[in-house]
C-alpha cells in the first residue's frame, strides 16, 4: 500500500526493457538504463533516505580512523523496515519487474536494501562481487544501483568489469585491499565501464559481476540507494564462508538450509504472467 499517492503511478508502471538491453545484461553481467525513475521522484525519496542514513550513522569514526571498507561509504541496510515511505521505493514493481525480466525468472523477492553514501573525501570501493556474501542456491541475484543525484566520475560512480560474471577466479575474496590488488590484475583482460550516471539512470548488475567505485573527490556526498533482488524460488545454500553465515542469520531468519528463502523479511515483490515476458528478439 502506497502512503504517497504522488508517486504510486510511476513506481507501479512498466519500464519497457528491449531485447537488446536484456541481451547486453546476459553478455556483460550488468546493464545501465536511462531515466528509469524521474528526478522529482528521486529527490522526494532522497530526503527521507538521507535523514535515515544520518540518524543511523551517528558515532561513526572520522574517515582517517576507518578501514578501507568503512572509508568507502556509509552503509545502512533494510531501510524499508524503518520507513513506510522508503518501503514504497524499495517495493516498487517498476524496479522489481526489470530485475525479473533481466534474470528471466518467474518473480523476485527482496534480499535486502542498502543505502551507500560516499562522503566528501570518501575512499575507493575495492573490486568485489556481491555474491561472495550470499548463501544462495543459484545465480539469479541482481542489484539495482540507484543514484540519488547526477553522479560524475569525480563522485565515484559504479564501474563494471564487463563479462566478469563468468570468471571464477577471485570469487573467494571479500571486499578489501586484497580484493582490490588481486582483482585489478585478474581483470586487466576485461573491458571496464566506469561512465557517469545521469540523474534518473539505474544500473542492474548480476551477483558475480565484479565491480568497484573510485573515491569521491567532490564536496558533496554521493548518495545511492540499492535493492538486492533474488529469484522468488531461490533456496538457502550451505554457507561457504563466515560472511555467508552472517548473511544467513541476518537476512534469512528462520529459513532452513535447502528451503526457499521465504522469510518474513524476504517477501515476493513481483511475479510475472505472460504479459511480463522478456522482450522478443
């Protein structure tokens, strides 16, 4: 139920993905889509997201006293559970349908959301693949990366290593200085897309697509909201590292290994019928 009728129509509407865009995602492990959400809508939700990030980041040490990971951004998760307004954006059928069509699955659940605010002077985000952290049974995982302003190179937009979702080397690395150094060498043979984002652009990347972001050298925060979607039929897999154990306990409460990840905090957001099929080639 939308509490803000102003944006209900846009958030519930269909973004027409082309066959070319779906094919690009399959081939490269990501796709950047233009003007998925309108700047006025994003400005409205940005105000609420920024307020929550500030509230939940009180007491954070100064940048020069943080680890490489913590210098990269302020990270606040599952804001949908804290704000009915943010829930409207996170549970948007417009975004969830894109995720469903890109993965070519029946429908999607939310895994979790997270705000990623790279402060002025914030450091680089090292090379990594998100699915290192996810104890899931298949590769139908996709993250929507939603900048809440124009994001030029100087702010540290997301950079993708194209076709790297097929690479197995480096999948055992957590985001760290080590992952940055190791993957920078490993990924030299892959093309990289680090182009800026216009306000309203949204990218979607697969769980095993390696990506990074540069530092924020501007005087303004790089404000980004993300939503991680999983196939509605995906199952909880046996964790392969301590980070997956933590994810299992935090994001998949009460789910047993081998069962569909259908906990109260992993609801189905969108299920398609024949009208929601991928665009034909």
